[in-house]
């Protein structure tokens, strides 16, 4: 499967606490929306920007405020770095590998509730992920017991 990746800003509660996540795939977004929409009072996604593929290149050196820096002659200071292209970033990963990646981040019990089976069915677009995530209620029961190994 091929998944685009995005940088998202996620609202965690009704007060307005947010977190930024990079490299988010549609299945991960579905899980996050499902986990946070009740506390956020609706769709918790404040912003979603599809990430662009990056290639090695020369980039401007910026100061702490984000302003490009210059040398004594007024020429921009440059360094080696990564430059965005016009092409959307995509990762190629099997559904089982994506579930394993998410298990490593969020825990096997929680992810297995959302993506059961040997070859789990995963959402493929961010639009579908938001719709399914809002329609899905995250489990509220205790997922790990003290002294129990997580994921078993």
C-alpha cells in the first residue's frame, strides 16, 4: 500500500491544547481522531498539510525567528540540507507493517482494537480517516494492567 504522509495539528481537549505530529499516515490519523474527538468536542484536526518529498540541496540558514541570515556583504548564508519538491511524500508499506509501526507508538492492545486480523483493512485517504475516526469510539476500558506485559 502507498500512503501519503502529513503534518497535523491535533486538538486534545475543548480548552485548546494542541500537539503537532509529523509523518502521520491515514490509518494513524483515523486512530488519533477516534481517540481525541470526544475530548476535543468534534473533529480534533486543526490543520493537516500533506508533506512534500524532499531531496538534498542548498538551503538558507535562518536565525531563531526564521529570518534568512546574510554574510557581511549581504549575501544569503547557505548550507546543505533537504529541499521540498512539488511531489507529495508517499511511503510504501504493507497493512501488517503499518499496524506494527502504530503498535510500536501507541501500544498493541489499542491498535489491535482498531485494526484486527492478520491482514488488517486500513483507510487509505486522510478524508476517509477523519470520517471513520469521528464515527468510531476509542475503547475506554483499561488497556494495560499494572504488572501485565503490554500487548499480550
